[in-house]
C-alpha cells in the first residue's frame, strides 16, 4: 500500500490516482475499505484480478504521464512488463518491481536496460535464515535473533536488511520529471 501512503501524503489537490490489483477477494475488499477509510475512494481503483495489461493500457491512455508503477505480483511481472513495454517507455517515470526469481530478475533488468537503476536488491528466495527467523504463517518475527544472526545480505542506508524478494527501482530517462 505504498501507493496509498503516497496519495495521502500528496493530498487530494495533487490529483493523483492509484490503480490496485488484488487477486484474493477478501484482500480486494479490504483494499477498497482502506481507500474509503482514508478518504481516497475517488483517487483509487481496485481491480479484483491479477495484473491485467489491457486494464493498465486503458489506465495509461487516460494520462499523459504516470509517476510510478509499483508492482509485486508474485512472478507475473515477467509476463506483464514485456506486454506493457511500449506504455512503460512512453509514459512511466519510475518503476518499482518486486522480483521473484533470479532468472526473472535478470530478464527484467536486461529488458529495461535503457532505464536508470535507482536501487536494486537481488532476489534471495527462501534460505535457512529468512525461513527460520521469519517464522511461519501467523507467527511473529524473531527480531532479536535476526539482529544477532549473520544472515543479512544487504546493507542499506537504513541498516542491514534480509530480503527474500528482489526489487528493481528504475527511472525512465525518456520521460521527463
């Protein structure tokens, strides 16, 4: 819900709009409720399906520029990004893509090689560290054990992190700021 936080921070006068995709029915309704509770109902559209290139194309056609597309679609990014490449190159300033495998991460990086990399975290996947320390469904994070372990693979400006998914944050030099 980073997009929701950005919309709220910018305020209604900024004229922003967020398009959310959610495949799970309960989560889809929860996203709609969150938009409404934050007074952002008119500024957000929730589509209860997987990321759909046709819906994104229609959304893009209504706008001159899209500031950010932030996607974490559990591996479907490898099909969706190539299907939208023309739209992304022509209208999108920044892409934030959660990646879900080494090959997919590399493919997207190559496909978008003319974009500037603002940030990149490699895909790590399940390891003895994040699987054991993160716990299972419904369990709590073992914070102290995580901090004392040597499992961190990335040092960031905010401190050490232990990623699972990869992430590409890319800036489009073809779309002016």
